[in-house]
C-alpha cells in the first residue's frame, strides 16, 4: 500500500477523518518472549491527507472506478 501511494479513507469507529496516503511506516520490537518471538511490536504510520473532503465522495469515486474497469474488461458484453 505504501509503495504505490494509494489514497485510502481513514475511518475509526463511525468517525471519518479524510483520505490519506501512507508516507512512512516504522516498527520497533520492544519485548521478546522466552522463545525469542516478539511479544510487543510498536508500529508508527505517517499519513498525508489528500483528495476528497467526504467519505461519500470517496465511495462514489471507488464505485465509479469499479464500474469503469468492469465495462472495459467486459467490453461489448456489458450492458
């Protein structure tokens, strides 16, 4: 997701925060169990806000993109 700079809506619970791209991901392994497996991994994600201002606009764009790809894939068979 980070490498292609894909725009995604950020929703936590029922709260929509906007559309963002991931600019950086960091991880830190801070505690290991007796067998050496990580028990605590702290992850940090840096986001940059872009795109539409509402979730409805984002969903309409996603739906339109899916319809467009379906039409082009099916060509004359799609009606």
